C-alpha cells in the first residue's frame, strides 16, 4: 500500500472515530467517580471488551488528569517492587529500587489515575507485589503522591485466560464494582453519539456535616449489628470480592461522607457502599440508612433546645455520635456547650448509657479555660473514672 493509501485510510479511520456527546447518566461510572473522590482503590469486574478502559479514559478526561494504564498480567513482581540499582557505595547508601516509567510520570505530574488492567490474570506473586502499591502507594523507592488514584480491572476467572482468584488481603483493599454495558447506549454510540457523564464534585461547604453524619450512621449501624463488623467468606471466590471488615467499614465511612458532601444519587452511593462491604452487609446498611434520616448536626448545635431525640437506641447513638463529630470538626466553646445540652436530653429520656461514650469523647475536647457546663453532672462519675474530664 502506498503512503497516499495509508493517509486515505487514516482519514477514513478518523472520520469513523469522530463522535458527538449528549448528557447522560451511568450509575457505575458515578459510583467509580465517588470512590475515586474518596481516594479509595477500585476494582472493576467485567467481561473482556465491555468498556472498562473506555470508562477510565472518560473519568480521567472529566477529572482533567492523566491516565496511566498498566497491564498487570504481563508484568513481573519486580516491575512493581522495583529493580535494584547498585550505587557507588551500597554498604553505606543501600541499594535503591528503581521504579517503572509510569510511576515516575505520575510522581512528576503530582496527580492522575493509574489503571491496573487484567489483575485477576496476574499470578499470586504479582498480586502480592501490587499489594504494596495499593496499600502503601509505594513503587520501588518511589512513593506515589496522595492525589494519584488507583483503579484496577479484572475479568471473572471463568472468562480470564489463566485466571486466579484474588487473595483476601488484596481483595479487601478495593471497592468492587461490577462493570456492565447497556446495549442501547452501545448502539447509539455506533451511530456516532455517546453519553457525556457528570462527575460528582465535593462541596467544601458540606464537608463538616457530611463527615459527622457519616460517622454517626456507621457507628450506629455497627453497634446494632456487631456481627457484621468482620466476616470472612468461606469460599475462595467470595473472599476475592467485597466482604465486611474494619478496613472496609472505614472505606464505607469515606464513601458515605463523600456521597453526602457531593449530593450523590442514591443508586451510585448504594452501588459504591455494597462494593466496599459486600452484598449482605451492604444491603442491611442501606436499609438502615433509609430508616435513619439523621438531622443536620450543625443545625442541632445551633439550636440544641429544639431537637427531639430519636426513639430507638441505635438511632440515638448514631445521632449523638454525629453531634460529637460535628463539634470535633469545629470546636468552639459555644458548640461544645451545645453538645452537652444535647447529651443532657438523652439523660432526661432515661438512656444515659447511650450517651456515655459520646460524653467521654466530648469531654476530652474541653479547653482549660472553658467552665464545666451544667449538663455534665449526669456523667461526672463516668468521666472521672475514665480521666476524660481534666
């Protein structure tokens, strides 16, 4: 084929690839964006060729950051642990572990997305090396900047060449999202129009309330359902997906806070939460959230006399935890004293035991010059015993 023929073929290809966009919605992409905003590693599960890489490109474009794609299945453990570079005096300076080029580019840019594709096709030794990248953000001697987000993709073992189940320690560090396709969207895309999706953005003005409400919700739920704090599945396939542990509940806390702070839709937030703690625990937690309906703790602190304490014990604990977390986020004498007014209502309602833990947390925030408020009398014995009241 002549050069001119290649040029004509390239023009044809460019014309085929030129598309337009229209406003659309995707639960899975919004859930991915929510987890990325919370700076949690994400693992996309889906059959080959259904658009996981395309979704990553769209997310990187929407966030305005660079994307580095690494095919995990074709790499050796040393590609993630680093290759030794012997210096002039290794006895004194040690042996540096040289990072790969993709890690250097991300470190230089200061932010970005790294996408580890075909993770389930990587042998256990490679998965073990990747564990340090996910857990410590360390690649050889190089530490990835905090604004660099980690996303991986895996094919189910049934459809992956030489597929492996993920080890439980690695699986338990990801938010697991099932990646599917919509046939009508694909058909419209082939006609030249693809959806342009909105990326959730955290509202800085809502951060304090979002964190307080999320802390209250997760603490209240785990108090009511202590058996779901940690549950390692029995079979290997389930251990390679999402399951509840203290680590994944912390992930759920971050997801919930991010969801509240960016007004995430119910479906994307639910998808992300289930992807963190698994189907069973996730569905129970979502049902709990539906019934919880926590008021804004900052509004309560602004006028503590007007609120009504919830009836159920787990909801009371969730509410009081949220109030204390809100005070901790912005501790002033007025807000601290308002917190004691709230806790005093729990005593008046005949449930001082529910407020005991919140009282201890609130007491340790007291500055030496702040006088002891009247609402603290009911907790004096407990606080003196714990040493929380100085």
